[in-house]
C-alpha cells in the first residue's frame, strides 16, 4: 500500500504499476498482487 490513508470500501482506488510484458488477464492479476501499488484518488491527483 503506497498510500498512507486507509482505503475504505467503495472508495475509488488507483493502481500504480508498470504494465507487464506478459499478456493475459490472469498474469496481470498475479503481477498486480506482487507489484501493484494501491493509492487513493487524492494521492493519484497529488503525486503523479
Ligand atoms: Zn492517498
């Protein structure tokens, strides 16, 4: 979690990640679990 704010249910979240070279959604989902950083909407707009 890159964001210090606690993300609540129904909040809009953004995932900051490098797009993987692998194709396919399953791979992307696995990649996201390992490499993805979840940030809230505020952080997304403040730091880019
Ligand atoms: Zn945040």
